C-alpha cells in the first residue's frame, strides 16, 4: 500500500511540474521531495524518507533524460531526412509535432555542401530553429552533417547543436 501511494504521489508531482511549465530538471526534485515526505510520514523514520526521496529523484531524473533525448532525436532525424532530400543551395522547411506539446520544433534546412568518401556520402547543412509559431518569431541557425546509410539519411554530427540541446544528445 505504501509503495503504491508513493508512486501515485510521485506521478502527481511529475504531472503538476509538467503542466505548470517547470523545467524538466525540476521534475525529479519535486517527485523526490514528495515521495520522501510521504515515506517519512508513513514510516515515521526521516532516514527512510530521505533515502526514498533520493532514489525517486534519481529514477525520475533518468526517465526525464531518456524521454527528452528521444524527443531531440526525433527533431534530429526530421532535419537530417529533410537535408538528405535537398540539393546544394536548396532550402526547405522542417517540422516536428509530438503528441505531448513538448519539444515540438520547426524551421528551415539549407544544404551547404556535399562530400563523399569511400565510406559515406554526406551533406553539411545549416538549419534554423524558430522560437515560437507567431510571425516574426526569432530563429537561431546551426550547422550539422547528415550521411546516407542503408536505411536513409541519418544525423552524423558528434555533438549536434550543443547550444540548442545541451548535454541531452
């Protein structure tokens, strides 16, 4: 019964953090705090509450990192496929829309150059990320590379747009 209560409380804290627009990094802290307090109250042992709180925070942080990485990968794949379909100098829009309104993105892709080696056919491209849907929204430009594999064009930059995605690559 206690573990079920903790899970429900953790899920509620995570949901509240997502709905309220909190940063993904604060979801684990909120879940851990809620689980720790609940466990401490139920068990009457603060040490157990602290231990459970730390464990829940770590597990929640890891789950959030995995989800965010997957969402970023969706954007990278959409951009890479768009760049693979273009010729040098051509520009085309890209867009990703997830079921949850998190990490949706859009902008433009412009192929800058193409290069080949014995191992791969690749394209270097510039892509923009528009900050919002309204007309005149600011956009940032980044450079990346896509290479053709047997199953299509794939993102090939070792650290794609660190400024955009931080360490969630």
